[in-house]
């Protein structure tokens, strides 16, 4: 555990009245943990996100709840910010064990259907990657990294923008924030001045966009930028993110993320001007991570996510009239407008 990951090395942390952050471990060598937020009321406990059902994540959650005087059976409702396994799959396991309620943003219906129909989902994602110019060998590597379908199931209910849910004794409002995924939702606890931001706004990381099974017309970065602007128009709040330290200003971090994407858009435009024509070619020319690494120095799945994110930036440049798509039946090819 590094100093940067000290936020993950606690049983729980109280971050607002009645709201407690419980970090649960994640598999692999990437992020250290997912923040599960337990909202403890007089009669029940509500959770925001639940973590990845792997390793000792369930044990982490159980120990955190026990320290708060509660147990897994006290969890009545889990609201999940989005469909990714480090947020959703432990909620599914809890539902199977305790019959608690899981609520998920309605925008995730399509992606969940593709996850549950693995063959169809792999086919859609593979076609999208090939249109980006990704070599077939890289596309095939995705199949070896896919998430276990058995960890997934339908939620007990679907959330829509503006829906209000009672977690413990706290009412939270669902705020649709598509971008990181098609159906990502933040949850506003205006009564106590907090916003559960999931992966939409993170304190140190720039959330990935475009990294899910999707059709070609889904414009994830455009959605994400619009969602950031929408959050920026709301009253400022303490950020309760899914990964990292809690409590910073949502507005300050949103401003940083908007600036980052403007820089990235300029870099992608410069790559097209230098002769790169597909998302894969552009991704090979721009730097990745804060260490400004080359694309081929990333892991296989990270490379695919980087290419998809590059495609999303090229789509925004096209919408803004800075690049244009050339006619090609097999590839998405871009030229300067």
C-alpha cells in the first residue's frame, strides 16, 4: 500500500452525517479499492455502490458494517452508479444472499444486455475496435480479459433522472451523468451537501470514456462533457467518489477535467494534422497517463480502452467541425476539415 493509496487502508471513515466510506478491495494491480458508502439510518442501511465480488471484498464490506454496528442483512437498498464490475457485481451477490434491492440507472439496460449475452457483446465491441483500425490480434485479446458473466444479473429496479431514493434516513436524488458509461448516475444528497460521484468525477484520475460494448453512434465524450457541465451548474458539494479521497469540491475537480479534455482534443487534432487517420493511429501519437507513456507500453486492455477513448475525442472534433470523416466502408477515417 503506497501513501497515495492510504485512503483504501481503513475499515471505514465517516465522511458526512450518517454517511460512512468503506473501501473494499479490487483485484489486480490497478486501483486499490472501491469506495462503498454506507448510509446508516435508524431502521436500515443503504449503500451507494458495492464493489467487485472478488477476493476479500465481501469481507471488507462486512467488517466495515460491523464496525458501524450493522451487518449484511441490514442492507435494504443499494443504488449503483454504473454497470462496471467494481461497482455492480458485489451488489448482485448481496441481492442473491439477502434479497436486498438493487437500483441501477435505466441507461445501462443496453450494456447489461450485452454483458449477459457475451457473444453478442463481444461481437459489437470487436466490430467497433476494428473500425478504429485496431489490429485483429489486439481485438482478440479482449476476449481473454472479459468479465465473468455469472457475476451479473438484472437489478430489481431501474432509476431515471430526478428519482428520489431513501438510503437509511437520507434522501438522494438520481442525476443522470452519461459518459463514463451510457447509464452512469450520480446521487445528490443536497440535505447534507454531498454528491456521490461514482466514476464521473474522481479526485486524481481522469475517468475513461468509450470503453464499453456500444454501437458506433454512441458519442461517449460528448455525453461526458455535457454531464460535467450539468454537474457544474448544480450547487457545489463535497465529492464522494468511488475511488480515492473523499471531501474535495466537486466544482473545482470538474473544472480540471474540462480543461484536461480540451488539451486532449487539441492533441488529437494535431495528430490528424500530422497524418494520423484512424483512432488507433491517433492513439499511437498522443501521450497516455500522467507519465505520458506511449500506447504500446500500456497493457492489452488499457490499449483498447485508450483507442476507444481516442475515437470519442475524434467524434467531438468532428461535431465541432475541426475534422471530418472520409468515406470508407470498413474504417472510421478522419481528415482535417
